[in-house]
C-alpha cells in the first residue's frame, strides 16, 4: 500500500510538470516522463558490506570507508517509489520550468539548484534537505548575494526570437566569458531544444548540437557545462536537457587553442606543477575581487601578451586514452583547488567542471574519439587558465594523511548541511573515491571540511569592483 501511494504521488508530480510544459507550448507525455525519470532515484547504499556467519547466527558489518553515494548511473539499483526520489523529481521539474538560470545583482549569479539537489540526494540527504534547495523566490530584479538559494521566478520572454535549425548558430553567446545576459535568448533556445528532443530524441539532439558547442563551454564559469553534466548525473531527467543546451548556447564564448604549438607529453598534473613555477605569469591579482575581477584576470591571460606562454602547457591527448586523461585532469583540478587552500571559489569550479565532463563522457552517449578529445582540450584549457588567474599557486606533492581521516558517513552528513558549492565538491570527491579507491579524494574531502569548519569562507565570491564595466558591455534589457 505504501509503494502504491508513493507511486501515485510520483505520477501526480509528473502530470503536474507535464501540464507546466503544456502551458509553455511544449508537451512531454506522462508516459515518456515516467520512462525517463524511472532511471533516477534513491538507490540502495553503495556501502561495502561484509558478512560473517556461524551455525547459530549471522551478522553484517559496514566498512565506512566506502561512501554511500547513490549511483544514479546504475538504474537497476534504484527505488523509484521512495520519498526522496519523489522530492528530487519535483524539485528538478519546478526548477527547470519556473526558475531563471541567472539571478542576483545584474543577473550575475547562477541557478545552482539542479546540481545542488542532486548532490544532496546522492550524499544521502533527506526529503527536507532536498525540498529546501529551491529556497525563496527573489523579486524579478534580484536581491543581494546573501539570500541562501534564492532564485528569480521565470518569466517566459523570447523577445520575438524564434530559433530554428537554420539560424541557431547566429545567436550564440554575445556575453563574453562573464556570461552577463546569458538569460537573454535563453527561452527561445530552450523551446527550440524541447522541440528538437521530441522530433528526434535526447541522444540525437545531444550528438547533433553539443559537439559544436564544446569550443564555447568555458563561458559563464563552467555553469552551463555543469548543468549538462548533472543531466547525466540525474540519469537523463527530461526537464534538464533543454535548459542545459540552451544555456550552453547563450553563454557560448570561444577560447582559442594554438594548434601549431607542440603539446606537452606529461600528465595534466605534471603540466600544472610546471606552470605553477612559471614566473612569467602575473601573481598579484586581487583574489577577493569577485567574479568581475576573476573574469578580468582570465581575459588578461587570453590576450596576445600571454597566449604563447599559456600554450606551452597544452597537453597531448592520445586518442586511445581519453578516459585516462579525463581522470588525470580531474586529479589536476583537485590539486589546483588544494594549492589555493581549498577555499578558492574559481578553482572549485574547475573541480565541478571537470566532474561535468566526466559525467558527459560516461553518461551512455557514444561521442566518438574526436569529440571526446575536443572536450578534454577545452576542459584542460579552463583548468589551467583558472589556476594561473588565481595567482598560480605552487602545486606541491603531498602525501595522504590517512590517520586523520573521518568516516565518509560523517563527511557526507556535514556536506549536506553546507552550501551548494561545497556539497558538489564533496559529492565529487566521494564518488571518485567510491569508483577509484584513490585515498587522495578522501583526503581532499577532509581538507575541505577542516577548512570550512575553521571558519574560512570561499574566496572571491560576489560581483567585484569591475562589475559596472561588464554590465555596460554585456547586460541588456
């Protein structure tokens, strides 16, 4: 009876979300939503179990070393009738259909709700934890940065623009690396991709459009890329994909790669260590100067003055080793974040951006070697540029202090109660430890936890002192 009641509640949530889509001129049938969303939900814990038996009794002990991350990429282990699953589905649908992708002053901040809700769910959060993610609605103009989880109510506005297969490339980007104004044209692109998914399929739409968007996915601080990554983390929740592709289009900005320069044969981490000792890069950037300061520093590095020096650290990507290189870049992103004291707001996004590429490359779509190499080239460029822009801290060789590690259950419980950025990082480290057994991911999670518990805030948040310059350049009503 309980299962039937939960299933009935879930169907009502799906029907409600379907009605929302119908009112916007687009329709997913309830059955197609059920098929898609049946792949996401609360899984049985991935906790490693050992069983001992005697002639009279048996007992089960839990090895806390393995984190109980719910593996959404394995649909055979999902419980689609759980309350947590229903709460997650409802939150994802509401966020996709009723909340803007940008919020805050000058629409400079981002909607993190998709990644936040899924990360909490994957880390074992409760129904209450998941439901709290959506937070309050801001006024349309947005309020201050201190309003936790606040997002702006979505007002459908296409400005008369109709995106088609013939003109979709003509309206890409225009917002620079900052992504100010990425919400403009978003609804037109979202509607276009909704129709394309129905006309063909989710996979065909991805394979047709995403390869073209790869060269521009560094725009808007990796956030559009992260949204697409969490489409795969959710095991292909139907509401997320049109939003992610639309965001990739509106925040698109190409970052050039010099193909004439010989590529380093070292691992990404070795290349990062070498770059961190390169004295030719600036090391006096004001790290507290918010997002506008970070973008200013990134644009400086992309100028002709530094382009050749940056290109010296481009890495070779053997076509037969893309998965290996992907994990090496994830390792380099982790060490980049650690080198800045586990507190830098932008190297944190290198970690979550690298995780997004992992999810995209391992989410079931056969991309082909060329597309995977293109993804890795741009991902590495973003990780490297961000590290150097954040004053290029020295990347040391550190040993894992295993004697100081807390059980994963304690780390995950703490992470669920933190903010959207920290729980994404902890989830990423926990899941990669789950998959690889690399103790450095456990150590990295502990270091983040210690840093935050010591009262250290993330460095570089807020809009910064250059915001007015970027508003004048990119923001439009």
